C-alpha cells in the first residue's frame, strides 16, 4: 500500500512505488487516481519550492480558515526533519507532535491535512523541498506556533546555536496562547 498511517487522523506518509534499474529510477511523485483510489480527494492548486542550508528551521506555520491548506511535502535534494503539530480542537492527537525524516534518498512524502502547523529543519548541507497545496497562499491568514515551545518539546535534530530562523519565526506565539481556529471532524 502506498499510504502509511501515522496514528494521527488523516496525517499520512505516502511511499510511492520506485522502479529502478541500472539507468537510475522512475516513480510517480503524485497521481490523482492513486490518491482517489485510497479515499483521498484533493485538488492541488499551488506548488511551493524552497532551498535551504544546514541548520535552517522553517515553521511552525499554518493558514487559518477559509484559506487553510492541505500539503503534500517531499524532498528533491538532501534531508529534512519534517515536523507537524495537530491544532485541531477535539482531535485525539490535539497538541501532539509528529516528525519524520524526508529525503531525496527515501522518497517518502508527508500528506499534512488542514489543521496542522507545519515546519522542518535541514539536516544535510543543503535541501530542496517542494510541496503541493490545495489552497492558494493568503498573507492575511498566516498563523503559527513558536518552534521552541516547551510544551511541544520538539527535537529538531539541530543544536540551538546552529539554528537559522527567520525573524518572523522567532516571535510566533506559544501553542496554548493561540485561539485554535481548527476543529477536528472525525
């Protein structure tokens, strides 16, 4: 099966089938039919791509409704630790953290549903990340959670003195200070 359950409702790991031989490899990084056949009906409308160096921590970000985004994240080059926090009130995993190493080598992808704060740290000298979104970016709906919130206790795989953060990410609120805009619909 291409999709692996994470223990978080609707948060899935996508492991595409890799066809390899002495020439290299081939795989379908996204196939609407494969997703639909597994009960996942998403219309992606935007692709985002970022290149970062070792130690960069991006996140934790989300967009508030009605611009909330489902994301399908993968790595084209390098290695990242992808991290999500369930922000859906009423979810059995509300306030819990899930992390997964995504890399160009393992070709795993993370399907992050609406209602999660998302971020990642770069563990390799450089990393190139691409992710599909099912809603367009809207600056006014930006939200986020502080990367080093003690309640979440996230291990980013990077020592704090080596972390490179944007000024915006250094001042995001703590998880419990946010009026969570998401509701879990079981």
